[in-house]
C-alpha cells in the first residue's frame, strides 16, 4: 500500500539515510531517472521528478539494491521488509 505523499517520501528518505547509502537529488540525463553508484554507495535521483516519480524511483532502487539493515530502527525495518516483499503496481 503505497501512498504518494510527502510524508511517505520522507519515510523512504529516512530509510535510505539509516542504511549505508547516501541519497542525493541532482539533475542528470539518467535513462531510468536515477543512478546508483554501488561502489561508492550513492543513490542519485533526478531532482526534476515529481514527488510520485521520486517515490517510484526510490522504490525501484530498494528492490534492486541490498541495504544493510543492522542500523535500522524497528519501524524502518518493518517498512523495508514490506516494500521489498511487495510488487510495485503503477
């Protein structure tokens, strides 16, 4: 159950912040709308995306990148498990 709100986007940003990855919003010519630098653990999302686009990009990244969950709070860990267990339906 995905809600396209600023609060949900903030939850996703907090989730990434608790992992060992850094989330940045930058301009760029990303074909998918985002870029993941796995060696440097940086996630870059197109800053010109709408809120819905940013949420979808982060959700797509979470499905494809293995995050270190050892530093997650209980709430964040539950959200992460829910997001990785379900399929995104657009």
